[in-house]
C-alpha cells in the first residue's frame, strides 16, 4: 500500500488514500466506511432497493461486482433485503475457469448462495466459438448473451432486482461512446435502474453508480477480496471505452468531482434520450422481453444453429435453480 505520509482527516491513523473531490485523507477503516456510506446514499438517492427485495447479484470475478456484493452484504440488514449471486460461465478458454473459481471464493467468503450458469451447457459451445460462428466481435456477443442470461436467471430465481457492478467510470465511458457514435438509444439505457416488467424483465440496479473505479480497486485491495488476475483474451486496450476512461480521468485530475457532477446531471437528463419508451413485445420463441417480437438471443442463435435457443436456456435455468433454498 502506498505510504502517503499523511494522517486520516477523521482520526489520527495513517492515511491510505486522498479523495480530491472531498479534500480528505482516509485511513483504511475510514475509507471502507466512506465507500459503504457512498453506496448506501446511492441506493437511497435513486431508490434502488426496497425492504424485502430479493437482490440477485451478477458476479463476474472482477473487482467491481465483488466489491458491490461485499457492500450490499453489509447493507442488507439495514435495508432488509435478501441476497444471492449468479455467475455466467462463458466458457472462454484460459479465462472462464479462473473466473468461476474466484467467484466461488467470493461467495464463500460471505456465505452467500451462488448459481453458476454455463453457456456451454446451454449451447454446446463457449463464447469464443459462438462469436466466430456469428461473425461478430466477441465483446458484442458477450454483452448480448450476458444480458439475456442474467435477466432470465433473475426471472427464474424469483429475484425482484438484478444488481450490476457498473461503476461511474464505466457509465460515463459508455455514455460518451454513445454520444460519439450517436447511438442515443444506447445512452437511454444507462440510468441507475430500470423497472421490472411482469414475466418479461427483472429491474436492474447499479449500486456503484456514483463510485469511482479507483475506489472499488482500493476497497478490494484493502479488504483482500479475491479477484480474477488474468485478463479476458478478447480484451483490447484500444477499445473505445478504455481510451475514453483515460481521457475522463485526465479531466477529473484537473477538475476533481467532475465525474460526480456529470452523473447527477446525466440522471436528470436521461429522459430526453430516445429509446426510453421503446415498444415491448414478448419474444415469440422464448417469451422474454424484446422490442420486435424476436429477442436478440433467439435471433442470433436461430441464425447460427437453425433453432432459437431461448426456450432451451429457459428449461436449463429452471432445472438449475433451487428457488426454495436460494433466498436464505
Ligand atoms: Zn481514520
Ligand atoms: Zn427469445
């Protein structure tokens, strides 16, 4: 841990971090408390979780979702909600096995129930092969598959909320990307939460909406939360999101707090982006949410396998979830 040579602004212990937008130094304990409180006020500000909610946490193996789980666990008594975790094993060689093992450690550490959904067991192929067959970039197929399976898992599990680990830097980079590519419909999907729609979609929440990426990184380090060490082989450092994050952080350095004020104004303005009131027509194959009557998962798999795989995914998940014992 970096030695700052300063004392915590709240007690006399050694500081481990300086938070420029607060002009405060924190020791380990006070930083952990600061971040828990930040998530607590995010949940209240955006009304993300209610008493008696069943919150299904999507764990990827990375630091953000792990930190989210850790903090939600600590807040679950105060807010009176239940927690369980789900992990999508994408079957990416040299990456997914490690991710799954780390996620299992993360869940065990908290005594949380975890369900692992294996793409291979649904489709007979992993993500890499699927994107090759689809002739589409792995990251776009990955996003589509994860969105679909997470929503399906949340529905089948009886969850009332699906918690995603996107942090403030992620959201801001996605929003800028949406602006630069003029995909304004995409921007409309970047709010702190979405509503549940009966039998079609479980409301998504983003408890780390106001949390900086540097803050989740430090929290994971300080509490020695296990996280995946290797990078996904499909990751490219020149992906637009990555470049945008660097630019955003350069600006933040000169103007501490810029990211926070962005996100708060963004939430107020999100209603003006197109796509917020999109049509909702259940998929004719699997009955899940879509805007055209054919969901993107069924469309993609029908093109590749000659058969839409949504119904099969649904059966697989129903067999997988022991709903009675999930929400303890
Ligand atoms: Zn302190
Ligand atoms: Zn479908």
